[in-house]
């Protein structure tokens, strides 16, 4: 099962379906929640809540046109709810926004350079305002097309394109500033 066919399948057991969506979406949703919350444990808690909602909604999945869009929307909304709550008043920045996936072992020097660049990029993405951070994350990290992002965020396609353009410009500026500071 992949993320495009995670809707309820008649012959599939509810528990098997549930395990499959946790496998397919678990890490991606946690990363998405992390971009909002900047706290890995809170992001994991949000994703657990999202999976509980999925489990409870199993019998009404037929009414959901795009499960992938729906589950991302639920995750974003839950993350925003946590941000609005009185329990979250501090921002924790963790430079390990996204784990590195490596097929082969690079040399220690190359590994250090790559990690440094990715940490710098992750920090710069986290420094963006939320409306830019979410489109960058959905487009580049989750590899979603503009149309899908538009559905997930409930915004016009042109708004998404504009935000992506502005986010790239702000990200470029932040990266250049970080390079100057590092010299």
C-alpha cells in the first residue's frame, strides 16, 4: 500500500489498514507537525492524535475524496491547535529537522559538510514565517505538487505559487546571511 491508495479497502481488515497508514504516513506527518511545533515529542503526540482520528473515521472513509490531503489537513490543524494552546509558550529549535537517509557511507569529511549544510538549511526553513514554512515543507520535503498543497491548505493555487516564490527568496536571503556570519 502506498500513500495514494490508503483509503478504506473493503476486503482489508481495519487493523491491517491502520498499521499500513501508520507505516506510510508516520514519519512524514511527524516531520510536518515538527515544522509547526519545533518540538519532536509534541509532533509525535500530534501524529498519535491524528492516527486515533483516522482509526475512528475508518467507517466514513468512503466520503473522503483524497485521503492523503485529508490526513495532512488533520495534522496541520492539530499542530495549529497545539500552537494556540496555553501549554506551548516556548519555541525549541532542533537543528535535526529531518533525518538523513543514506544509501552509502560517505567519507567523514563529506558527511560533516552535508550535515552542516542540511542543518543550516533546516534552521533557515524553521526561521521562515509559518505560511512560508508550510509551503516549503509540503513542496520540497513532501514533494507535493502545487494543486495538492492548494487542497491541503485550502488556498488558491496562485496564492501557493506566490508563497513558494516569496519563501524561496526569503530562504535564499537567510542562507546568504548565514554564510556571511559563518565566514
